């Protein structure tokens, strides 16, 4: 039906007879000559119809935007002065001889030359098949395909086996909510859609597969954000007899090759590494954006003896933190801007945002401006100025509260200030965050939870104190962070049954529950499990970063909204009563506002 793609024609095809197929991008009538820009996946070619070809010319007059056509004609050089250097096909055009209209089209619901934010996202998602015709969307999905191909080739070349794992599996008590699937053949029982293939890929290592990967769909029933979807894609990897240094090195090689081949960008070798503790101390985040040259500085020792309880309380609390964040030239901020930032940190639990404007460092207290100065002794002020490296014209923000609140609030403020004040450096800054705590404590629940997941191995030197001092145990986990976004997370796995049982006990999973939920794993550990570890990369997030898109919805062909709905197909939807009866399900009737039951 066609001899060439529209975007592939160039001067080497001059005088050739070609057949093109595609959509009408634009139609123009110039003094009795009709120009049609014909578009397909590869680009646009200009087709010219003149009155000499009477039948085709008459048909071309009826053509409108987004009609689907077949054009036959001869490639010729564009007349001098009409070339378009911005188009790959801009030196040539096709003199149309025959025209077939495969399909007519109604006026599109929006123009195809718009930016993402020029039409409401809900409208674009409702007509996603039209939205995907936009060059920006097409380019993103093309790059996504190139990315997945490059990743597959890298892993294939290094002996990894591409293997599938089940979509219908068993619900587990850890992580986000599962999407449940009722079983017709086992009444009252449910499958769960996998949040990840974690346990299956571990079982593959126990099966001797040695190296596995999969580009796999995963499902989590959780509240959504710009980088979250109920169904998403990850590159899942597992390897036997490979410790964390070996695996991390291999993954660095993979990312360097990916960026070199797809973006022609050279990433550093090696990637820097930073402990979780250092990341939290310096940046208030376990996924710091190293492009932003702002850091948190601890000052609780300077505040422990002050009379100002807002600072002294957290400074003397073992779980508290008092930290400063210096903003170069921050003295330019207006009072309204400072108030806006105060409201912003309130989202993260901060009760306020104290600050000091630095007018003249050399004058000490007299060169500063702040409502909190009267509460601070000279030694504390001198210490703050020295420790933060304050200069004339700077502004110093403070956070004082539980360490978790200070980290979240000032960590978020650091990123916000970096973007608002145009402090973000250009380029790519990858980072490994390592030495994560094995557990974190939930005071309300009065129990320990796994910081990553319950199959993460502790450091060998911490195994003996898992039960005596779990809060101080570190795991063999590692996260890959890129420009402030976690793109991959993994760990070495527990491969000895007694250690896995011990971790389950610490997490409040008793023997009966462990047997019920993870009996197959515990059994498998008895039959010769090799040391193994792995990692999973969020493919959607990675493509989002590499394309510069604002959310992962812009790099997925058919995403859901932030309420986990598909506007295109109107899913989720109701189902017929007989389908529910087959599954043994009866819907509970919703109560009306009057307190009665609705229909």
C-alpha cells in the first residue's frame, strides 16, 4: 500500500515514483494549486496537486484535516526559495498524480500542534488516540521504545534470561493495597495482581536460572501522584552469586550505555555513593537532587541552651532536629514570598518557618534582621553564621521539630527554592544511596516495619543484633537516584531460612501468618538457595526524566487519571448481576443522605 514513510523522503529520491499513506496534517489552497502536508509516524511530506490532474485535484479539494489518504506521485525538488530547512523532507515535495481517501474525519477535538498544557489533560485523555498523534507524544513513545530495546539488548548480551512471572498471584500483607481478583472456580477466594514479581524472581534464583530480567506490568491500589499510576511498568532484574558492588557496577554500565545510545549523553563513571544517613542530614531526603547547591546544616548544639523553646525543645529531644538552610541572595525575598514558603512547609507538618536576613555579616547581630534574634545569644548567632557560610544578602531558614518533620519540610523547601530561584544546574546527576536502616519504628502501631521489604538482607555484621538492637541494623539495600527522582531500588536478599524467619518475627509476622503467606518461600529456602540480589527500575519514571515530560502519564500510551479512572474507555465500570453471582459477590447498597439505602 505504500513504498516509503512520509518522513523518509529526501533528495536521493528525486524523480522516483512513490506511494505514501498517512493523515492530513494541513491543507492549503494557493491560487489553484493545493498543498497537502501528509503525516505518518516518521514525519511529514508536502504533496502538491495541480489542476492538470483533474480527478485527483477535485478529490484533493474535498480533503480536510486528519483525513486518511493514499497518495501516488513523483518526488521533485522544491522550487528555489520554498525549501524548509526545519523539516527532514524540506528539500523535496511530491507531485501528486493519484489520490485515495481511505477515511474521512470529523474536526479533531483539539489541534495537533498544541503543547501539553494548552488543552485540559482530561480532554486529551478522553481522546487519547488523537492526542497520541501529536508530534510530542509520538516522540516520547518512540524514545520509550528505543529505551526498552536498549535495555533488553544490554541484559541479553550479559546472559540475563527474559522470563515471565504470574499476573494472578497471592495477596501479601506488606506494601500498598493489592488489586484483588475474585476466583470463580474457588468461591470466596481471591487472586491479587502483583505489586512486583519480587518473590517469583527470588524463586527463579533458587531454581538455578542465575540471571533474570523482565519488563513487567505491576499494580498498586494506592493514592496517585504525578509519578504514580495504578498500573505501571518496571524493569525487574535479579542475579545469583553477585554481591551489591558487582550488581551496582553492572547497573551503572547499563545506565551509561542507555544514555549514550539514546540521548548521546555521557554519565559519570563511577556514580557517586552516599549513605542514607548522610543524605538525610545534608538534604533531608533519601533521593536528593544534587543539581541544587543548597544543603541543610545541623545547629541543634547551638540551640540546646537558648531560652527560645521552639528551638531548645527539639534541640534537647533525642528524636528532634534543628537545622538551617542558607539561601544565597535570599534577602531579595519579599515578606509575601516568605509567607508563601511558610504555608508550603506546613504541608509537610512544619508549624512555622523561622528565618534570619543577613544584611551585613561583618556587623554581627546588628547586621541581621529577624524576629527571633532577641531569643538567641551572640554565641549562637556567630555559630549559625559561621557554620552556614552566610554572606551579605543571604537568608537563612530554620526548621525545628521532630527530625522526620524537619527533614521532610526543609528537604521539600530546598527543592522548591532551587527551582524558584533558578539554582538548578543543567545536566544529569546520578547517585547511589546505600546503607539504609533495616527497619523503621511506627510509634502508633508500636512495631517495626521494613524500610524496603521484608526480604531485604541485613548486613552480615548486623545479623547477630537483629533482635537486640533492630533500630541500629543496616540493610544491604541500594537506590539509584537521578536528578532527585528514585529511578531504581534493590537489595541483596535474605537467602537463609533462619534469618528470614527472624525478620518476619521482628515485623510482627508470627509463625502461623508467615506459613500462611510465605510458606512456599520458606520451603524453597530449605532446598539450596544461592546468595542473590536484584533491583527494579521504574521504567515510566525513567522515560519521564529522559524525555523531560512533566508526569509519567505523558509517557504512557493509555494512562489512568489521578482518580485511577480511564476516561477513554470509561473504566472502571459496573458489571451485570449474573457476572457477580457467578463470582459469589453481592454489592453492599450505599446509604442515601436521608440515612436510608440507595437503589
